[in-house]
C-alpha cells in the first residue's frame, strides 16, 4: 500500500493535521537521528511552516496535490535555497545556495514538507556514507551495519520512519544499493526524465535523481510528479507517460530477461532469493528469457573512467574563492586553491579526481577515456538488442547485503566491485528499480533489480508493483504506518 | 631583407547577442562588478548551461561571411584549466568539431588568408587589481565569443593589420559584434615564426597572447620578428613559447614555455546536447546576410563610378555607406553625394566613433533633395554648399533656406535677357574681349552670376554672351 496515499487520506479526512504529522516525524528524527545519522541538517521550522499552509488548505476543503503535505527528505547534493547544501564535504560547509534545484522547486510547489537534508558519501562518491564529512549513516534494520550509499541518509530516513520518502541521486547505484540494504524501494529513472538542474554534479552523464520509498506505488507517484521537462537542463526530456496509471496492468506474457553474468560473484543466498522471485514472476505469467551479457565485465572500468573523468572536471570549481570552505593561510592564489582543495576534499574524492585527471590527460586520453566512451557505446547497443527480445531484465541489486561499518574503506577496489549490477544501468541511461525480495540469515534485506528500456519506466514500475502485490509486501514489516504509532 | 615573417592569427570576437551564451544574463559591456551574473555564469554547484541559439546563428553568419563551410552537427567541449576568473575551472568551448571551418578572407593584394576554423565558446571574467588587492568581476563571464583561427598565411605585418581591419568590418556589417577593440570585444593572439626567404619549412613559432589594439599588434609583431631574426643571426635557437606584449616598454616577454603548456584535458561537455544546424537554416541565414564590404566596394566603384579611395572611405563605416546609398539613390551622378559626405559632412565628424555611428544631423533624404536641386540645375553647387552648411547646423531640409525663387532656376530666355543686359552694361569688358583678352569674358560671366545669385549655368551663359557680342 502507498504510504503517501495513506497519509493524504488521514490528512484529508482530518484524522491528523499536517502540523501534527510533521511533529511526529520531527520527534522521530530527534529520537533516532543521533544514532542513525540519516540527516545532516534538520529543517524543522521550515517543515512546520509548510505544514501550516497545508492545514489551511485542508480546512478550506481544497484537494491536495499528489505530494502535498508529505514529510520527506532531500539528499544533501540537491540545492535548496537558503538551506545549507554541502554534499557532505568539508569544502562546501557553509554554502547556502541562492537558488532551488528543479526537483525541489517542484516539491516546494506541491507543499511537500521538507524535514531536512540527508547524509551521503562525499559528493556521492562511495557506497556506505563513510566518506561523508559528517560520518557514517547506520542501517535502521541493524545499526551495526551501514545504510549503504551514496544516498544512505535518504534510505535511512525512510527505513527509520523519519520521512515518508527521500530523494536521492544515482550515478552508479546510489539510490538502488542503499534501498536494497535498508529493505526499501529505490528507483533510478531513465536518464533525462528528471531534471538534474541544481543537483550538484558528480558525473553529469550518469547522474539521475530518484525516490527512495517503501512501496513501488509511492515511487511511481513521486516519479510522475518529478518527470517534467525542464528547460534549464539541456539533457532533460521529461516524460508524458503516467506510470501510476499503468501500475495495475497484468504482466502475463511480460518477457523478463535473465543473464548469468549478473549472477557471477553474487552471494548464494541472494541468488536463491532472486530465483524465488523469478518463480513468482513465472506464476504471474511472465516469460523468462535467458541471454548473455559478455560485456558486463567491462562496465566497471568504463564506469570508473567516465565518472571520474567527469568528476575531475565538475569538481574543479571548488576553489575557495566564491563559496564554501577556504584555507586559512596562504601566500598566493595558487597556494590558496591548492590548500583549500587539499584540506577540503576527503580521500575518496581526491582519489577519483586524480584518476579522472589522469584518464583525460594528453597521452592517456585515447587509451582510457576514448576507449571507455567507445565501450559505453557498444554496451548501450547490447542493451538495445536485449530489449528487442525482453521487456525488462531481472538481476540482483547487490552482490552482498548491508555490511558492517568500516568494511568498505578497507579495500576501495573490492568496494567498487559491489556496484557491478547497478552500474551498467547508468552507463546506458536506463531506468531501474531495486525492490526488497527477502532477507538473509542475519535478517538483512535482499534487493532485486528490474531494469527497463529507456523511457519504459512504466514497465519497470509495473513489473515491480506486480511482484510486490504478489509477494504480499505491505508497508515494511519493521515499520509502523506513522512514526511513534503502534503497528 | 633576407628573412620572411610567417604569422597566423587567432581572433576572439565577442558576439553581440542580447544574452550570454549559456544563461539569460545581459552581455552589456561595463556595469557595476558582478551585477550581470547569475548562478549559471558564476558556475554555482548544480547549475547547468543551456546553449543560446542566437549564438549559433551569429557564429554561422560569421562563418558564411568569411567563406567558411558550416558543420551540420557539432558539439561543445570542456577546456579544463584553473584560473580565478573561470568560475567552473573549465571553459565551454569547441575542440575537434568547430561550427565553421575552411574559409578565407581576400586581401586587397588578391592574396587569400585561409581560415582554419571558427568555433564558439564562453568568455571568462576579469581580474581587477586595485589597492594592492585582486578582485574578480564575472560580468564578462559567459559572454559569447567566436574564435577565428587562420592558417599561418601572413607574410607581413601589413597583411595582418589589413586582415584584422577587414574582419572587423565584416563582423560589423553582418551585425554579430560591435568589435570595439578598446572594450576588448576583439582580441588577438599572434603566432609568429621566421624563416629565410625561399625556405619551405616553417621556423619555430612563438605565440603572443591577448592584444586588443591594432597598433600594439603591429608593434608586437615587429618586435617579435626582429627578436627571432636576432636569435637566428646570432646562431641561437628559438624556444617555442607563449609570450605577452608589454606596451609600455614595447617588448614581448615570456609567459610560459612549451613544457609548462597547459594540458586542457578536453572532453565533450556532458551537460550539453549535439548542436545541429540544417542546410535549410544555413540557407536562411545566408539570405539574411547583408551586402558585405567587398561587394559594396565593387558596386560603388564599378557601378557608381566612385574613385576607389572615396569608395573605401565610405564603406569603412557601415552606417555611412548606407547613408550614402540612401542619399544618392535617385541621382544619376553618384559622385555628388559621395563628395558632399567626404568633404563637408566628414569635416563635422571628427572622431572615428562619430563616423561609426553616422552622427549626421540631417537624414539622407535631405541630402538627396539638395543633390536633386543641383542635378536639375535649380541651384548651383556653390549655393548647394552654403545651403548644406545651414542644413547641417540646423538639421532642417534645404527648402528652409531656399526661397521659391531660389529653387526655380533660370531658364534660357531669362538668361538671354540677362546676358544682353550684361553685354550692354560691360562695354569695357566686351571691348577687351574683342581685342582678344579671353579673361574679359570671365568678368562678364561674373556679373551674370552676381545678378542671378549664382544660379546661372556658366557654360550656357558664355555661349549666349559670345552670340550676343558677335551680333
């Protein structure tokens, strides 16, 4: 069931006021955030202000917009006017944007209630929120584990019942992986359908904003609201299709592609969960089609070359001159920029900037960047061919479930490998969703991924929805309908 | 001189679109520092560029006017380098697929200067050094530029100067830039090498960066040429490097050598989509192009019969050329309007900018009307000159200063009457003339002119007088 609709019903039938509702979420944050560290900035006053406006509308008997009055969170790389936006990097501490990201502008117009900004890996580089200058975000399912990343704060805000939904961004899996780790739905839409304007860029050709929710229907409602053409973003296409209208379509005859390459190096219990899910799909009348994806082994190098190259350029602007952190003492402008960046960026960000600078350097460009671009083109073509035979592709979301904190930092390469299932989606600009499909022996959630063809977000969402209904997943078992209420 | 100069030019021209290349900010020159800026041209985190279509149109026009081919499909690239006036730490430019390529400009000698490419890019901000501190003004950041790169085709400083002047004029004619060098809307980098005459191989080149005055460019080239020659003569080796021109000392000095050259790490800007310009759009833009200066010069000389020097003076200022065309459009003697403009009118337009802006107090029709009076023999040229002065003083038409009678002219019977009277009243002069003093005739004509207030046709009057005398 959609939590958004459930709450809007409570509001419209005056079973609860929006101020009261917002108060429940704020006290949930107050109680849990010191441990979970999902939020890096709580905007309680703003939230209550919006809630009052919503209550006035309700008292006037006005109909609510789809996301009106819904308490939610934004990842801290989404620009919010006059609200600090740091990307969880020391270099952006004290930066208050003078404009709103388009996605926030849309939600603002909807009177969505912003509870605060959520934790993330520094500049979205990482998969456990451990590169954040504010420290790790813990997993509400088990606080010994990380919530994932980079949108770990967004996932924890929802899983911890500290927000109805969170907006995250996904460059290589940053929405889907934390959603999988926290037992939630994480949807990365087709590249271009949701505006990137005002979302601080990590890798421009891969970044995409999307929701983390606890139901597919909510993801669909949010996506439909956000997928609007934005003239400020040249790569914006928007989407005119209502995915919500297509949610109840039968998936009889739906062709689901499965490739063995996506299961290599995946933990056995996760494989088993996905196989169970495949059985459910077959029961629902879907047809399973096996295909091969030999190029899957190239996606990680391609991803790291392209994302780091773009990042090295995108992050050049943080020089301490106009905004954010600036070093204390320096002799001249060169030293100022150099020291500001050395002190302001964390290890992982520096690593990726250096890698990106290297692959773009003259003499290395052809061997790395150009080759990666060519491979990217052929990966896109491969997917195109696959989607001539399949409607969607089913894979695990992650090779492992949420791990203990500190583990990701031990071996960066090993950690990069964890993105193998999610990264190809960004390389090809495709829509993909991660939905819960079981638990491991430690009761940590397992996620499965459904990938669709470009602009067929509705097929992805409907396939996920049908599974969710069939598997009788209501609101996550660990969560009560409202924070503080008994289930 | 045993050595030959070989040079190529890279010219940056600010386009005069109303708004910047990637945002809606004004491109107006000046303004309080950092008032023509927004989050986009300040490169604030999360902002995205949106290509101004007008910039593409202007650049295509510039390409067409310089005989370039236009690329139907091109793209924008990032040129990465760190400098405080560049807020994103990259300039959005075009690397390997410039919008226009393979054009040329013909010099007066008939030699072609080949244009390798024209690409579009954004300008950077400006550092302002004041009171021992450095400030940044981002007003100029994001102003659209075209960079026009020639082949190393220049063989003399004069050629380079002529090329820049021609280029400026073309850009002005097609209205894509105001090309004000003192405001920096046209800036040049010069690549120079020297070789012995007859040598095919190019010498090692040096580049002199960012000059915005024709005078400086010429002086810098001269200095650099001599510097190269001196090094070669003394058996030295020229270092490939980037240099700057110091106008106070009139020298060039090294900025950085080849080893320190920036690695710009060009790559396609993922924030911007492919630029496509269809053949139809190109055709449309081509049709919008006005007559170019060289075409106009040919018309003025070949069709209007103007002396080449005069025609060149007129076309040098687009608005003056247009004023001339308008003023002379109904006259058969096209030289008349040109003469009045180049003498009496130009005497009043003392500065270049006054000519540039064509600050003439009367509209071209007024001048046209005055010329019609002359051509129809209604008034004499000396009357016309006086009248024109009065017109220019007041901004009023000729009719304000000439009575009905003045403009009537004198027909032949009237003139004959006056001539008879003149012969009768100037018996002395007639006598002298008959004695063979040709000069005497002039004094009789002078009398007629006085009587007719200069309106009489002197040639016709002379004929009549002789006729009368002979009788």
